[in-house]
């Protein structure tokens, strides 16, 4: 399976990369974010929001599970950590198939409910300020997207 990697040297760089990616996103795109607490999932999402021209501050939706923002496209920001493996279905499909971009933090907790086609992003601590980001595209749309962003 093809995967793409990039290291960042601080939160600004992580957000900037996400911002660049966001400019290429289309309605119905789904991104998953995996990584330990503090790996940078929400930082990455803030960059996505900026790239989608969202003015409101994006913060971790841990207590609400899903937050919706409006910009060039809607952003559906999910943090499903609190669901753990409960398999609770909160009608995620409506978001995945909606007009916006969905970003799911801790996506493996709702693995069964995720669409097959999506961009999986893994963040790893490499140091205080350094992170490794690994992008795994699933499906043609995301393979093209990765090729473009990493070209
Ligand atoms: P998560 O949502 O994965 O729990 P957050 O994005 O909320 O993580 O927090 C990441 C923390 O790590 C922030 O305090 C951020 O400033 C810090 N940080 C340091 N270096 C980086 C980096 N290269 N990329 C992203 N965040 C970083
Ligand atoms: Mg978070």
C-alpha cells in the first residue's frame, strides 16, 4: 500500500501543511486522524479549517463528538474518543455523505462505520516539537489527492 510521510518541526508547520491540503478538498471528503494525546490531531484540524476559510476558532470537540463549521465548504469535526468501542451510531453517514469535509479524530473507535474511501492520517511524536505524519490513501480520489499534495 502506498503511503506518504512528512516531518514537521512545530505546530505551525503541521497546521500549514493541513491548510495546503484543505485547499484541494471537495464536498464529501473524509479524513481520519490517529495519534496519541498531544500528537497534533486538533492542530492539524485547525489548519484544515483555516484552509477552508473558516473564521471561527476550532477546538477539540471531545464533549460534543461532532462540531460543524462553515467556510468555503462546511467542516464536520468529530472527536469520537468518548465513544470508545461502544459502536454507538450517531448518524455519521449523513456527515460522510454530506456537502462538507469530515475530519475524525480517534477514528478507529468507529472503524466499522467509516467509509472505505478515505484518507487516513497518523501522527507520531518524534520529539518535543517534531511530529511524523503518515498519509495512507484509500481509494482513487485520495491517491490522486496525495500525489498532488506531495508532488
Ligand atoms: P491531539 O488533538 O492529537 O490531542 P493537539 O493538536 O490538541 O493534539 O495538541 C498538540 C500539542 O503539541 C499542541 O500543544 C501543539 O502546540 C504541540 N506541538 C508541538 N509540536 C507540534 C507539531 N510539530 N505538530 C503539532 N503539534 C505540535
Ligand atoms: Mg484533539
